[in-house]
C-alpha cells in the first residue's frame, strides 16, 4: 500500500510510539532518553560490523545483528531516562509541564528518526542483499534522509566515512602540474553524462576476516557484468550491488587483479545498459566521475584532466610497484568513489577512479583505458568465482 514495505509499517509504528512516549515523559526525561538512545545507537552503528564478524553462520548473522542493535539502544536509553527523570522532578509549574511534554514528543521523534537512519545504513552495508533491499526500498528511511537538514546530513556522511574505514588509496603527491582551470559544476554536465549515470552502481560488503564494512562504486560494462576496483571487494565473499533504481542484487567476483586494482563482478538478474568505451583524453579536457562518495547518495562530479602518464604504482596491498598508465585529474574524489567510471562529455568511459592525492588536495587518479581494456572487452567470458584475497590495508 502506497508503495511501502513491511519495514515501513514497522518504522511508522515505532515512530508513533516514540512520539507518544515523548509526550508522556516530557522534555527532560526525553532528553535523557535521547542522549542514551543516541549513545546506544552510536554503539550499535559501530558495533554491528563487529558482531557480523564474530558470527560465522550467515543464517544466524541477521538475528544477532538485530539483537545487538536493540540491546545497545535499550541499555543507553534506560540510563539516560533515569538521569532525565531526576531532573524533571524539579519542574513544579503546570505551564512549564505542558511545554515540557510538547517538546518531549517532538525531540523524541526527531532523534529516533536520525538514529533509525544511522542504524539502517550500518545494517545495509553488511552486504546481505535481503537487508540492503529492505533499507533501499523503505519510503520512511528515504524521507528521513530527504528531510534531514544539510549540516546534520554532512555530519552523518562524515560518520559514515569513519565507520566504513579508509577504502580509497592515497598517492603521495600529484605527479603533474595542477591546472588553474575551474572544475565544472554538477549542474553543467552534459545530458549524455546524466544518461551514463544510470549505469553506475553502489557496491557494499563486509570483509569478515577484518571486521570492516567496505563500500565503493562500479559501472556496467557488459550484460550482468560490473567493473570496480579490486580494493573495493578485497576480502569480501558476499558483495551486494545496488542500482540507481534501488534494486539490490547478489554478486560474485569473477575477475580480480590486485596489481592493476581491477575487479569484475557477475550480477545475475542485472538489467542495466552497459557503458561504452571512449578515447584517450589530454591535459585540459573536461571529464566527469560518477559514484557514491562516502557510501551515501549518488553524485556526478566534474573534473579536468591534468595528465595522462605512466607511473609506478604499488598493488592494493602496498607492495610490488608496477608501471600503470593513469590519469591525474582535478576533482573532489572521495572515499566511496573508488571503482566509479571516469567519463568524457559524451558519457563514454575513459577510465576508472582508483585513488586520490594525500593532504586534502582535490586531485584524483583514474586507471586509463590501457589498463582496464582487457577486463572491459572480455568481461562476458569471466564466469567462475575467484578468490578476493586478503583485506586491503587502504
């Protein structure tokens, strides 16, 4: 009904419960509960990946993840409510008590919404397709994120980046002189780039051996085949792929090159148009890179090519440098952009994002067509699952 899932109905009932609870308890008790709830939610946000690591049985993993989240929240909320109740005893004026109740209802509902969003993100990044599908399809969670003020959303994005860990390599310094040319805004990108964006996907999963969630981007290169970076799926046995339409599909890694940092995923049931290859770009050319920075919402970012050079690059484990032909580009590459396509103004693939510069400089790096062409052109012949190695230290 109304396009909502069973999870939406549970969340609505939950939020109504938080509203009523806040009205009954008043602001100070609610404030204590909120602080405790937030502390418990934060503990769940960071604790869920650890719990999923400790439970080796996939069948029990969902149960213990949910149980851990509930326990963390209940303990934090209970402690906070006890402190708030002591403070509320000092309120003896009827007018203040009514105002106290109203503020309590509003505050309780708002904070519960934010914690629900945070926990939903943490659960979705475990790489369990059923869980990710429910979170992606939820109208309630989608609207919470839509209505969240930008400063709060930026804080949540920062927290997400922290919990996901550093999953994009950082090269020491730009190897070519930087251009003074202004990087194009997203709104100025061509219609062809916006069409190409429909073929970009988010890839998530948990490297259980390391106890870390990993998130990156990828793009369709052939029917039911996606290209991404090897470091995005390193150590992951159950990657999940989310399309721009919100479909969540299970994937298996069928090509894994830790030297060039390239992986190909077989995604049965994927019905998205593949991108096509373009030509080489030169210094000063305009481009765009597409992906999901911070593991959050999709973004198409403008870029300017600064160099196409052959540089000695270490493998994803930080060893055995190998000459690779790569682009240096001016653009705000972030964690989560790894594996996303670098496209020209016509929306054709000219490379794949794999790293950024150190020190906060807005410089990124992309593997050129020379490096990705083999896997790109032969993607359909890769059918058997391959090992994804150990977790990448990036």
